[in-house]
């Protein structure tokens, strides 16, 4: 069909490849067609014959007779895209047979870890689908209309655009976690990363009934739920986890945690979770439970699922995979990350982007990088933000050091150590909130903040 009609190749150029064909002779003809297309040369029987001669394959295919026989087998050039889809299905069938046979061979012969074989098989299947399922190119008109429609929905609903945190100043800076964004929340051990992750999962699930998925590679699901019980009830978290509570405290927990019975919050505590397993579970959660936010605690405990010996390269693959997953599912993905010990060498122990551990790729892939910083942990007594000094006792700094689509800044919050809980900070006479909240933000936020202060929030 392509040899008979010049415009035909343009209809299928994005999907047409030589690997779609099983016969080696057909692959040669397809390669010749693609060479001519790339060179912007007329495609017909004569030019294809000349190109195959140039490739030194004319005798292999059986001369010009073979080419002319191909054109005699069709009656029309219609429905080309449908025919290409059929070829793709045949190719996918052959490919699945091949890689499954290879996996069977490796398993029967022994010496291979079953989980490694499974991960590689799944990755190959996923890559195969990427070759077939392609994103369409959209016109700017359609994108513009969709954007205006979404903005109008947000205005009419009176809500913010992204997944909220119920932390007023954080929501004011981010306008909620945005779809397709990869947010990296990093900090040294003891800075409260997991405590913040619990709040970011619990608050929207309870307050807005937003489905949230939390993947914990470090803590067990029982420990995470213990932290949530402590956040809601006020009972000391260590006593809950160690089962050292009294009967009145147990009744207090039960009465305070009624919201957990119906909260759309899903927890997975699989250790050493691979990127491939995460993708499979995330897709199912989004498809079946309409999950709007995925949180991973934490990135460095994940495996890529690929045979990569260098840890820095493996972390880079995981980082790129998480960003791709956020784009594919069109939801925000939050990944917690450890920092290197370089932080400890500075007098103020304040983290910066270069401290991200094991791979600079994390900084490149992330749409937002946030640092958790508790000056009190390092014996610092006061901390200055926006020309305002804060008592460091219980101070939790939410430091936005990279924000691809917004402003940078430092948000003061409160850390309640007994409950490992991060909450909004109370400001005397609103002195801090009435100022420019972030040194880098040049817009007036007073209206938004005064509105937020009147909200009745349980956290």
C-alpha cells in the first residue's frame, strides 16, 4: 500500500517499523521504505528497488519480481492504521512467546532467582507495550480548552487545584500537589520525614475523602497505623506501638479513630519493593480505587528490578521511573529520600540540593524538592525566616528548594515529638502570616491566609 500511494506512509509513520514483520524479506523491504521516508525521497517500486540494491539485499529478496508481487496482493490503500494495528498484535504475540520461552528456560535450568526472572519478564512486557501504545499529538487549541475547563471547575468548586495537605501555608505555596508531579521530600534521619508523610496521607484521606496510597519500605503497616492512631487520639505513639496503653487510653483511641474505618487510605509495606512491582500496584490502585496521590517511604530502599550493578545508576533509574509513573497516571507521586552526611559538616546543619543521596538524577527528575529540617534536633535555639525569629523548640521547617512550576520558600510548622506529628503552626497575632511569607514570593498572600485561618481543621 505504501509503494502504491505516496501519502500512505504519513498515516502510519509513527507505528511502521521493520520489526512488525516476521519474514526477513519483508523486513528488508520495510527498512528500505523507512530509509526513503527519512531521506524525504519518493516511495514507489523503482525507488525501493534502487534502495534495496544499495543495501546489497536485492538478491536476498529475489529481485524486483518479489517487490512487484507485493503490490499485486492488495486492492486498496484504505484502513492502513487498522492494518498496522493487526501487525502490531502479531508482533506482540511473537515477542511474548519469545520472552516467556526464555524465562521458562532460565527457571528450568536453575541458578536464577525467581523474583529476578519475574521482574525482568515484567519489565520486558512493559517496554513492549510502550513500543505499541503511543501518546497522541494534541493541538494547542484542545489543550487550551481543557485547561480553561479545568480552571473553571476549580473556581466553581471553591477548592484548590491539587491534593490538599491541610497544612495552611504549605497549601498556599503549592496550591496542593499537582497531577503528574514528582515531589521529593528529603532529610536526614530524625528530621520527621515519615511523620510528614503520615500527615500528607492521613489529612486528605480523612478531611477530603481523597483516596491515597502509601508504600512503606521502612516501617510496617502496624507501626504506620500506630502513628495515625497517635495523631488522632493524642496518645503517645511509642506506647501505642509497644502495646503499653491502658484501657481508658484504648477507649480514647477507639473513639478518636472512627474516621479510619471509612478513610480511603491504602497501605503497602512490602520490603525492598521494585519499581516494576510499584508500577503494577499503582496502576491497579488508580484503576480500581481511584487513588489521587501515591507516597513512597523511601526511595533509596527501592530496587529498580533491573540488573544494574552501580547503585547510583539504579537510583537514577528509579527516579526516572517514578516521574514517568506520575505522568502516566496523571497523579502526584511523593517520594521520601535520605540525604548524605554532608549536612552534618555545616554549622547550621541546613540541607541543600547537593545533599541528595546517591544520585543527582533525583534533583533533575523532581518537579519539587522539599527538605525537612528541625533546628532543635541540632541544639539550635532560634531560627530566622523572613526577618522573623522563631523559637526552635518544636519547630519543623518545610523548605522548598526546587519548584519547577512555582515559588521557593520556607514554611514553619510544628513537630509534636510524642505523637510524631506535623501540624500547622500557631502564630501570635498573625504577625508572621501578615508579612511576605516567603522571601522569594512577591505576591500578596494575606487574603488566602486569612481565609485559611478561619477553617476548622482537626490537624
